């Protein structure tokens, strides 16, 4: 069954330019945007309008003094917010629009106007903390979207899945003390930003609602399939979220210049398919993918299109590949450790 899938994109996302030697460059989206401009793609997907997030919306997750600090970068050719994060004249505009895109996607899926969405945005967001930038990120787009869903859309339970190469420290910290968000992350460890240890499981009412799967590197499609099949799926079915948000990083690709993982576009399609199935079973299909990292320009296009094919259910992963990954049983000690930690709070098979 063909689903109503929205793509959120904007030319302003190409105007954010951290500088010529930076890896998080506008070209990450150029080829993908060009492909999505083709008539056949315009017919496959919906392309809704959206507005920049207001200060009040950003303040759902960020300190107003920090928002004002980022705003001072507008119109300036180059400013440094931290050793990894630089801005250009339109970076503040792009960052506000990126958060606004996720908020708009949340609104569209919660009202049932669309089935699911992919926010193809930049700058990325999952490293941004309450009061400071980090790791190329200005505002935490997915956290702003989740806070909006909780505070303005009346939702009680949200699942955030983060499959970026790097741990989403900002997203974890935003919801570390609450049970209203279950944060699940698979990531390279130890690696930037240094967080995401197995023992980081939440605190107070949030105890058990942070689940980290720190990985040593070299993991491939089968390994990520096992993580999603054997740990994420039973967790999601117990938690029963009303909305699933996903931090999508393509830096786990086998050719990424910053990574050591070995995921292919088949792996990204499979993970999206698992989440799409869970969303349709648990929360009326409410699923929003949000772009984070990924620095190989080829996989940005191929990986995103593979995810979109799964979201729309019109170009799904080939059945033999899907069945092979569903049955994946390659040894993965990191998964076993994560499973044992999760069993302290959840009922996990195996």
C-alpha cells in the first residue's frame, strides 16, 4: 500500500556554510535535492511548506540566552561557536528552518495529513545541548520536535531512535530524566562526543528510558539488523510510543570519511522498514526521519532514497535481502551487553 510520505527541504539549508575545509558542507544535499526535483519524484512524495521555528518554539528545548547568541551570527560571514561548529551569514536562518521543518512534520503526522516524513535538513542537531552548540549542531532539531509533540500536541510517549555514527548527546540529555521519551542509540564508542556508555540508562523517572548500544566499529547491515530485530523491536512494543522520531546518520556507511562502520543503502532501507512497520503497528504510522550526519556525497543520495522508498512503501528493499537481514544471526557481543543492561528495566527475549 502506497503511503503519503512528505519530504521537507528548503534552499536555505544549502546556504549554511561552515567553511571550505569543513566536512558538513552544502554539497551534502545538492545531489539529493536535484534528484528530488525530477517530475517523477515530485509525483511520489508530498513537499509541504514550513516556517522557521520561533524563539518560543526553540525555547521548548534551548536556553533563550543561547538562542540569542546564535541569532547574533546572522549576517556575519563566519563565526565560531565551538571548535567544530562554525556559522555563515544565513546559518541562523537555516537552523531555525531546520527545527521548524521537524515541528511541521510532527504536526502533519499527528493530525493524519500525512503518514510519515523525512526532514532533509541541515545543520544537523542531535549534538546541540540546552545551552550550547556541539559537533556541527546549532539547535537540536529532533529534540525541539519531540518537546513540541509533548507540550503542544498532547502526546505522552515518544520513541527517539538515533542510528548516527556518533552518540546523540544533546538528545539523550534533553530527556534523561523523563519516561515520556524512550531514547535508543546505536553508535561508535569510544568516539566523539564521549557519551553513550552502556551504563547511561536515565535517571529518576527516566531510569531505563535511555538505551545505548555502544559499538566498537566495523559493524555492517547484519549487525544493525540484529540490533533492530532483537533489542529495539521488543523495547518499542513494550513502550508503545505514540510517535517515532529518528536521527538518521549516513556516517555509518562503509565509505564515510569520519566512520569505521560498514552499513550499505540496504541496511538503511532495512532499518527504515523495521521502524515503518513498528509505527504502523503501534502509533498509526506516525514516523518522522530527521537528517543528521553523513559525509560521503554518494550515499547521501542513495541512502536517503532507499529510506524514502521504505517510507512510501513503493520501492521497498528486495524480498530476499529483507528476509536475509531479518534472519541475521552474526555474533555481536555489544548487542548481548546492551540486552543484559536493558533487561534490568524491560522484558527482552534471549
